[in-house]
C-alpha cells in the first residue's frame, strides 16, 4: 500500500509542474488572436500533420528529425570515445598533464558555437561539419571530467592492482574506468546538453535538413504554429534522450550511490 | 605492468611452497614536497623459504615502508631486496599483500566474491577452480554468507577479512601482511591468527607479518624482528622457541611465551625512547637468561 502511494507521489511530483505549465499555457493562450502567440490548441493541432504526415518515410520526422538525432549521436559518440581515451591518458600521467593543461584550458574557454562559421570554411555545410562541431563541443566536459576522475583514483587501489599484477587491460577495465565512472558520467551528462544545443545551432546557420533547420524555415515562412510545434518537439527529443541517459548511467553507477552513502556515515 | 624481466616468470626458489626473501642494507628516504624523511636507515635480514617472521616496532617506525619495499610497490633509495635470488623492482609473481588500509584496498564496485576472484582471473586460474577457491577462503574467514555484498556494506573487521581472503585465495608463495587484524574483535582475531598459522603450515609459504601487538607477534612468529624508531634499523632479531604447534590458551600461558613477551615489550619501549642498538638498551630482564619459573 505504502509502495503504491510512494509511486503515485513520485509520478505526481514528476509530472505535476509540466502539467501545470501546459494547462496555464493552454488557458492563457486559448482566446489569443496575436499572430506570434497562437493558442496552444492550434499548435498541437498542427503537430501531427507537421511532423507525422502520411507516408511516415517522407514525413518531417524521418526527413528532418532522424538526421538531426543521428548527427547528434555520431558527434556525441565520437566525443565520448575520444574524451575518455584522452582523459585516461592525461589523467594517468603527470607529465602529459603538465604538457596538455594550458592548451586544454585555452580550447575549453572558446564557446563551441563559434566553431560553426570557422568549420564551415573547411568542411562545408554538410553532415561532417555538424558532426565535428558537436564532437568538439561535447569533447571538453567528457575529457576534463575523465581527467579529474582518473586523478582522483585511490592510490591504495592502484597499489592493490599493481601488487596483484593486474595487466594493462584489466587495470583499465576494473580499476581506471570503473573508478572514474562517476566523473565520466557527470561529464557525459553535461556533454549531452551541449550536444543538443550544437545540433540545433549547427543547423540554423546553414543546412538542407534537420530539426533546427525546420524551425528556422517555419519562422521565416511565418508558419508560427508549426514553428512552436518544432520547439515542443525539440524539448520532447531532449527529454527522451535524457531519460535514456538516466537509465544507462543508473546501471553504470549502481554501486556508487550506496558507496557514497556509506562514506558519509549514512545508512 | 612495470616489472621488467627480472623476477617475473621464473621459478622463485627450489623450496616447494615458499621463497627466500633477502633484504640487504635497505634504505628508504621519502623525498617530495618539504623535508626529505628518512624512514628506513639500514635494514639487513633474511626470511628463509617457508618461514613466518613477525615485525614489530613503534608507530611510525617504518614497518609499512619496509613492507611496501618488499612488495615491490616502493623503490628503495639504496640497498637490495630480493626474492628467490632475483631483485625485486616491481611486484613479483606469487606474492600476495594485505595492505594496512584494508578498507580502501577493496574495489567498491565489485562484490566481495568478485574482489577475491579478480586476481585469480588475472592469474588465469580456470573458472571452476576459481569458484572453489573463492568459496573456500570466504568460508575460512567466516564470510560465506556475504559473498554477494559490496565491501562497503560490511563492517571494518569484515572488510579486513575480505582482504585476507583475497590474499589467501591467491595461493601465494610469499604473503605480506600489514597489521591485518587491527580492526577485528579479539575473538575473531584469535581465530584469524590460527587460520594464518594453519595456512602457513599447510602451504609452506613464506610470511612476513607486521603488527603492533607484541603478543600476536610472538604467538604467530618463528622469529620476531624488533625495529627501532625512525630512521629504522633492526634492534633485535628474536627467535621464538615455542614449537610448531601453538594453541591460544596453552601457548599464551607458557613460561617461554611470558619471557619473550617481557623481552620484546622492553625492546619496543627502549625503541620508543630512541635506542638504536641492543648494546645501548637497558633491559631489566636479560634476554638470554630465562627468568625462574614463577618470576
Ligand atoms: N609518502 C610518504 N612521504 C613522506 N613521509 C612518509 C611517507 N610515508 C611514510 N612516511 C614517513 O615515514 C615514516 C615511517 O612510516 P610508516 O608508515 O612506514 O610507519 P609504520 O611503522 O608503518 O607506522 P604504523 O605502525 O603507525 O603503521 C613515518 O615517519 C612517516 O611519517
Ligand atoms: Mg604502518
């Protein structure tokens, strides 16, 4: 019984505020005749036909949203692999750290959207440019957090791994990556939100397709309800991605919650 | 990872179970931020294959430093440490270590059983045998029922027993232990002491056992190495003539046990006061003349 109540409570807590906001939007915009602020009912009315029109293969969902998300995943994936690999190397070696740190600080200070016009010169406006922009933007949080995580590994654990002669692969797999995983996940989470922003921005400058491209196109064509529906869809995509992220990170860090609690003397 | 072709992958000694440990003029100075600290001044001793030697000394004497040098975890400043004739420059094969920070030496993302199993996997022990060893050793330290728990779900004493089980399951030729029973209650401690003696006798392994507990050192050891305060030298290498079979009640009630205990106690007291050689020590109970019964 209490279990059911608790679930109910958490569902209410999670969905409560979004519901209130949607209702408020719905009613305050209900009678709106302002061109730029159409009623929510009108926006939701165009939602289906705008994104999920008849042959699904030719709908905007397939033509615009899917390529956007694929570019995001490609850039994000590259950033994860490169960031973790470089981060482990830099975090493990004091010499490499001293060598790389000033450069890292410099590049980190550059806001990634600035890269779009620069990279357009070299890579054009195709998929490659967008994937590279996303990858570069996502790289820094993953890289810097991985470095911190690897540096923070308990030296006693390192000694233990050494004393029992764990090989390079086993040390990486069972000590370094697992031990740094809390920080790696933190970096990956920051990177995901940066990646979504860059996915949209890279399409707003110049593109042939994409979610950001569609929104700009609607805005330029004064298709205002359609534009709003794109913004909502973007939010939904973000929420879905972060739900997937939550599930994955929860599985990776299952040990960590209890461990942290035990370290703070809690039960 | 960092051990070149020195001791690696060659048979350590002709002794069946254990291997010979030699320490010659070992000196260790910690350099780093601030003043250099001379932890170990000059240590020379030998542990014969299959011998169980205990090391006692005041806190901060350099016992852990010595043990880490033996384990190949810490490079010596000068002098030699060798195992079975081969110099130790990195952790040698066939050696298991129980570190003083036992709690932090367990991987918090692995279950108790996985912690014990990991070094065995790395040693390429077949799966079935691994499971057997994990079960056996966890049962031997009384932790069979928490095999699936994470280490941080256990008490300090239980964590310490996991670290011991991991070392024992490894079936080493040399076992180094740094105050392994510091966090367990007296009753468990007696049981674990007997477990170490039993395993040592059964496997014929070489054991170096660091402790601050004088009674424990005498009860366990064939020899007790008494260290001076920092910078460390050997104050005395005390032979323990208590025989091979020891019993918590009888051995500890033995007159020879009492004599050794008094003697080692006095030595450690003198060491604390800065005495650095046996000649300078003022002992009220001379070592070589056992006191009369009842004294
Ligand atoms: N990494 C280090 N850097 C500098 N000094 C150190 C370092 N580790 C230990 N020392 C110093 O070396 C000396 C010996 O330390 P060690 O840990 O070996 O003593 P110990 O005999 O094991 O003490 P305890 O019985 O308290 O465990 C101490 O004075 C300590 O301060
Ligand atoms: Mg110590």
